[in-house]
């Protein structure tokens, strides 16, 4: 996160760290992406974060990637589902959405606590210009390697036509994407934040409105972050969650 602040304990209880096992090691896992807990056994992430060949685990309820915190829960990924039409082109990433099914018993995987909670799915599109929140352990203006403490920042939803102007992303956007950030630059998601949440306030709760997907570098003028538009994929998400492993 560029231009972010440290997240206080329990403030973003749906944030997870998606980690893959180091080659040749039985114990060590490395953070690769963010994700969002949307159900006890389901994490929403980006398709480009999914590596079916590697063991994946999810850590939730914590803020640090370096320390073991007593509030943390670590769960293995039983199944990783990338969108069937996920495609990367030279200028864009299409259908960059995926789901992780967690290991558990009788439909209980993550245990809800003050530090671990599900985010709600959105029901409608939200208006341009509203303030939403992004978070993650990704690269910062100080470090390409990311932050060991979870960071957050506020971004604005940017009009789709405005973001499709030639000086911004031209024709690279499709209806499954939206832009959020600050066109003057400075505040943005970055590498390592991918897959993580963009949430917005709706009534009295927060909804998971976007998944960190791509952008032309980070924090640059006229190059805001591009997010997978969760409302575009509600039927896809619901179909997968209703019928696990089919
Ligand atoms: C990345 O490389 C990446 N500024 C993620 C987010 C953004 C750019 C790049 C948005 O994963």
C-alpha cells in the first residue's frame, strides 16, 4: 500500500494473507497475496494469485507477517478455484477473481472472533466518488518488498469513462473492472496487495466491493489501481459457494 497507515487490531477482520510453501521446506510459508474472508470456509482473492501446483495456506486475525500473534488463525487451502475465463493480456487482466475453499469440519473453518469476521458481498453498484478502503502487506513507497505490518489507505471510486480516457487506461478496462485511487497519485495498492480487499461502507456494514488486481506501477499520476468489480461476479461467486468442489 502506497500512502497508507498501520491498521489497528481488529479494524479489518476479513483481511487474510495468502501464503505458499517455500520449495524444499516443510514449514516456511511466504506471503504472496491478500484475500478476503467471505464465509467461514471461503476466501475471495485474485485469479492471478492462485498457484495450483503449490501448497497454499491462509493466515487471518493478525497484523504482522513476522510475528506469531495469539489472535491469528492459520488454515490450509483445500481447493483453489480461478475464474474459468481469467486471461492476462499485454495491457490488462480479465476476470481476475478466484475463491479458496478452506480446510475445516462440518462447514466451520475460520472461527469468528473480534479479529476474524466475514465481509458482506455487495448487492448494488456504488456511486463514483465515494471513499472506500484498501489494505495489504504489499509494496510501499519505502519498500518494494512490502510491509511486515498490515497497512490501509482510503481511495475514491473513479468514474469508468474517466478511467478509460487515453491518458489513463484507454480501452484496457472491461465491465468486470473498475478504478479506484487518486488521479493525482500517491495513494494506491501495489504488488503484494493483489487479491486483497477494497471495501466500502453500505448502510451500517462494509461490503467487499473490489479485489486488488492490476495497474500501471503504483501511486503514479493518472494511473490508479484497477480492481475486479465484485458485483459483476456475484452469480459466479454464489454458484461456487453453493456447490463446493464441483
Ligand atoms: C501487482 O503487480 C500490482 N497500483 C497490484 C496493484 C497495482 C499495481 C500492480 C495497482 O500485483
